């Protein structure tokens, strides 16, 4: 499979078409599963992993999935291609670099359904949707899980549920993550409060890229911590309620920004566009910050001629591996900063953005 | 789930104290624990929000070594419980039973509950439906509800014949 053909596509989670896209970038649900008759990947050797890979791939190719999933061996990929898949959220960094031996990922052309093979667990089924779509994503992943289970034997315990390598995943094996864009809460310094309350509610918060309390690009991934002792619909329902509260709050903060500092925000947005359109070198951190401002500007109605999908496209193509694939050669960090600036400039000038 | 020894609410904190050679154990809810001066709070990892691997490591390291679990070993994969405590990951499906003594408190800490009540694999779903029907049939016979028993017996026969 030539991964370059994925370049022009945005991938499901960046499609920008789902519900609540003004605040919710994407929804992702993942199920962890292991085959009953094999050691976990902490102890399985390469031969066993190859056998696991074969069985899972057979099950995937025979399963009634629409659209079909195509498998690619990550073990056989070079570093750049692996990073490319990480950037598209199709594989984790763990599968790309930490795990060893036969492993890979199967995914559909829309990059909405994927199955990682031989990551921390034998299978990691994943469904991604644009916007807030926990119920829809669950329905789809439930079916994929059923289809695969008909052709494989999953490790399951009456008391502990689906068995996983790490006890933090045992039971339902379900990790639901919602990626939120919370620039207004960042500006008004409401984030610390949010994190504390989320911790009490047993929800995990992580910046998409970067460390510290204000994440790069104001993008936050909120996931459930609990996987055992509650049913899947209950877990998702609980999460949904909390996410809806956060969304409402962010929207309130945005309105506050508009009321109290419209001109200042307008200026910030204009400067962001200005830098993105004119810089000759730019880091990915700065790009993320500026794109966050632009994304906010669009949803505050301060930028009417730039569709959000363009922002998503700029976002993904300015990532390190994507950039190198676009220019078709490897780049060192400094060259990347130049290539990134060139790409952004060209793209935005093509659009002829008016202010 | 255990109940708080002070107020009877669900207890999320299992507090063990060693006074000399005397070991005292009690179950507390968060509110009563705070009153006792036991915070039970996991400090945020440096650099920002908590992630799950850190959580497992912290819970494992904050638990005192449990004497009755030190020697545990899984026959199927050879993993020792102490290795799991060091690595944070298990070796095979059988570890869950082999290490239950140590895992159950950990699972309570992370998930607040230890009984799975979610999805069941389809192949096992059928089996437990049969078991459920058998149970009800037995109950009906014991209670001399013979009509119910007959209906259940027919249902059972039907289900058993299904692939």
C-alpha cells in the first residue's frame, strides 16, 4: 500500500462535518481485545506475534465489513511512514516505535475504522468520527467487534470481562476519547478548574501535542478512566453529559470574549492570518497556536471566507511527516520550518484570503 | 463495594495502618477520609495532567508490598506478581486469576468496581442464556410452578438446538 495516496484526503476525524464541530474536533472509541490462546504481547515472542497477526488478518479479510479494511505491516514501514500514520491517528506512537516484532494496522479508505494488531494488546479496534458522535461511534465499533469475534476467540473472564495486558483497560476494554478545542477557556484561565473536576469524575485529560496545562493548539483529549464495573452505554452516557457541560461552558466563554474584547480578538485573528500568510520560517508549535486562533475566529464569525476544513488541512499538512511527504524528501528541523512556511503561504495565497 | 466504617456511604479508600506489629484496616469514603487527615489524592504528575500509565505506577508504588502476594506466580506464562508490580503489565489471561489477591484492590482503586457488567462475547452470550434458563427451570420446579417449568423446558430445547 502506498501511503502517499492518503495525502490529499483529510481522514474522518478532520472532516469537520459532524455535530458540535465548533468545539468538538473528533470522537474516537477504542476497544482492546486479546486472543484467548496466546500470551499477551508483554510475553509473546516474534513467532507467536506472527501467528497472532496472521489470524487477525484472516479474520479481518473474512469479516463482513463495509467498507473493507486493508492491512499494512508497520514492522516493514520506514520511520517516516510510521510517523505519517501516527499523525493521522491511525496508529499510536507505541505501535510505531515501542512495540517490536510483527505488527500493523488495518484501516478503511475513509480512515474511520482501524484495527491495530500487536500493540499493547493483540487487537485495538478503533472508530473515529468528526464532531461529537459517541453513540454512533459505539454502534459501529460494536458491530466490528462482533464481526471479528465470530472469527476469533477473545480472552474473556466472567468476573473481570475482556482481559487486557494492562488492568487499566480490563472489563469493557473501552476507551472513548473526545477531542475538544477550548481556546476561550484557555484565555480566561478556566482550565485548571476543569482539570481538577475531571480528575474527580475519573476522566483523563491530555493535550493533543505538548505538555503542561495549556496544550498546544488548545486541543484537549478527554477520555474515560474507568473501563470496569459499568456497561458501555453507561460509560458513554456519563461521558456525554460531562462533555456537553464543557461545550456549553466553552461557548459561554466565547460569547464573553466577543462581548468584552471583540476588537482585540479581531486583531489577534488578523495577526494570525498575517503571520501564516507571510512567514518564511515557522515552527509547528507556532503554527498550532495560530491555527487555533484562526479556528476560533471562524466560529466567532470574525473570518467569513475561510472554511474550517481548510484549517484542518493546514493543520495536518503542516505536521512533520506530512510535510516531508508533500515535498517528497526528508527534511531536518530547520528545513521543515521553511517548508512549513512555504506550504502555508502558498495555500493561503491561493485562497486569496481577504481580511 | 465496601461501606465506609464511619458513615456507611460507599467506601473508595482502603486504609491500612501499622502500629507496631498491629495492623488496622478500615474502609472510608472520601469525605470521612479527609476528616481523618487521609487525603488519598494522587498528586498530578509533573508537567501536567495525569495519564493512565502514571496512575497505575503510582497506585502500585503507593500500596505497601502485600505479604500474601509476594510469592504469587502464574503457572501458564511464568510471570511473578512482583514483576507485574514493576512493569505494570500482565503476561497472559491466566494472570488475572493467579494474581487476583493483588489485582482486586488495584482494580477497585482505578475503576471503583470489580465486576464486569458490560458486553459479553457473542459465543459466550448464548451459553449464559442457557444457564439462565436452566436456573429458572430449576427454580420453577422447586416452587412447583409446573406450567412455567414446562414452558422453560421448551424454550431450553429450542435454544439448545440453535447453532
